C-alpha cells in the first residue's frame, strides 16, 4: 500500500488547530510524527506541525520543527513563514549555569 500523502498529514494538523479540545501529543499526535518521518523534506508538513505544537503550548517542539523547516525550505516564501512563526514563539528558557565552588578547603 502506498504511503499516505503528506497533504493528509497537513489536513490532520489543520483539523487539530481548530478542534475544540487541544490534542495530547503522546496520544493524538503520533500520526504527525509518522508523517514527519515519512516526509522529512516536506516543508508544508513541518510548518503545520510547528503551528500545532505552538498552539498547544509546546514551544520547544515547535522551535525544533521550525528549525528543521528552515533547513529544508527551498524557497523564500517557506523561509519567510517559518521565520514569522519563529518570531512569535517564546524564547527558550535559560539554562542554569553550573554551580561553582567558592572558598577553599
């Protein structure tokens, strides 16, 4: 059986974007992960998935999808929309600096 079209995965992401309930990634979005693995060079799918993860509040995954989308984008329009979404995402949380020892023993 041939693989599902990448546009079907985009449609699934679009449906979840307007759904009354937010999807749970570990339950409902496994199919998107399948699509991203099946079509790792399909910028439209990465964009829809990034929008969806931003929508449900998972900025870390959305940032990773945007970064991958920017790497695989082949035209200026795709890059522009990924950059626009990237600008709307909250910055990553700062990582704590490693503790340093003070004083001598």
